C-alpha cells in the first residue's frame, strides 16, 4: 500500500524541513495545506512536494484537515503536525507496515510521544489514530483538538511519532480562543469538547473555570472512558491545589468504575495518605502501582507512574516507618528507571547509613 501524508501548516519555517525530511523516507505523496504563512514555510515545502494548497483559516482545524485529506490520491491518508518527527526506528516500522498491512485494515493507530526526559526517553504519550484507508472517506470532527472517531477495523501499533518543539514557546491562546468563541456563541458543547476545554483552561491557569468544566464533563456521563479516567486524575490534582481535600478521594475512586486501577491514580491516592502522615496506607497504594501491569491504555500515559514514582515513594514511606531494608529494595527498583537520579543516590546513602547504625 502507499501513503499520502497530509499536513496543515502556518509559519512553520523552523520545524517543517525536519518533519518532512524524516517523513519523506516512507511517504509516497506529501500534501501541504497552508493556512496563511508569512514566512518561508511554502518555500521549504516546495523542496519536498509540489502539492501545496492554500486554505483560508476559519478557526476550524477539522475543516483544514478534511481539505488536506481531500487532496490525497493514494491508498491511505496519514497526518502529522509540522513540529512532529518520525524517528528512524519508526520509519523502518512504517515501511514494514506498508508491505504487510492487511487490506481489510481501515485505521492504524500509533503512539504520539509528547514529552521526554533528559536522556530523550519518552515520558508521556497518547495513542492517536494516524493512518486511514482513503476509500472509507473518514472525516475529522471538532473545530479544535480534532479527531477521527475510531470506527472500523483498527490495527493498534507501538510505532512512535515524536512531538518535538525546537525551543520553549509561550502557551498559545489559539485553542482556548476557539473554545471561548464557541461558548460565547451559545453552542452546546459535546462531552469531548467539555473535557478538552477544561484542559485548556487548566493549562492557562484558570483553575476555577477548569474545575467547572471538568465537573460538567463527568456529570454528563457521555465521555470516552479513557478521558473520564484522566479527568478524574486531573480534577483531583486541581482539588488538591485548591485545598478541597474532601473531593479528592471520591474523584480518584470514580476512575475505578471504568477500568482496573491505573498507576497514576494509585500514586495520587498514595500522595493523599502521605499528606495525612498515614505512611502505612500510602505505602499500600504506591506498592500497588508497582505491581500493576504496564498500561495498554490508548489514552494519556505517564511513563514515570509505571516505574520510578511509585518505587521511590514506596521507599520514602517505608523509610518513614523505619523499615530501611525494604525501603532500600524499592529505591533500587526506582534506580532501574532513573539510574542517575540524585534522589535515588541520596536515598541510597541515607538508607545505608541507617542500616549501618543498627548494627
């Protein structure tokens, strides 16, 4: 099968070449839709493709993406953002996928890595719909935080696409402005829009408004279960920051109605009891997080909650309980995830000294 790669861009001269250089190793057709660049974006795009189209921006990402998809001519459509990078390993995997993909597969998902540690290891990712069978005429929905509903024969993969900004950028108001415009127009938000508007409000420091929209999302009862679980976690953090401790436990525990315990939820329960100085109860939740299977979630996944965080926190709790030997074991487990972490070494030195003083 062959891939039509589709991008919507605006003023991306700093990152576009990097993206297209990595993607040109597998893309059989590259479609660039420009929504109003005034820099060298188009000139850079011309190095990689002659299929460059203009689209008047109408505050609707889905409209722009659907226009880009409409220009594709090959078997499958694929999307990237200009500040995405396809690592070499993923290029090889995509080329293998092109050779072996069953003809009845209609959607292929890939991991979207959104942040990295100091050693460039992925720390935060989601699973995104990435490849679409063109003959099915899939359509993007939602004006912002757009998506294509996962309907059809889906193949889930571990292929990684890296979202890589070149430098620190001020948080754009573009998304939240679209939501505010919709809100002011009196539009009734879908459950998904409630959730993502809440996230935008949180990221812009509008905590009370974010809590309001997270609560509306949960009360709707209409959200995707992965979003509900992440919402429970996010909302509990906001309650904690606001000092509304009576709301933390019910919100975290609500997530258990939808799936087995998630590591990040267990860790936050551990933090709740740790702040109550109930180190025994806190340890149990951190310990449970260390024993959970690696998440197969197709929602947002924080890698540290599946390894480093629960082990280092279990170590701290056991140390505060005077169980230095077992604390040492958890600290060494934490070191497997972050070998050069200063906290691990400090714990190691402290625990060794406490164990030596016992004899």
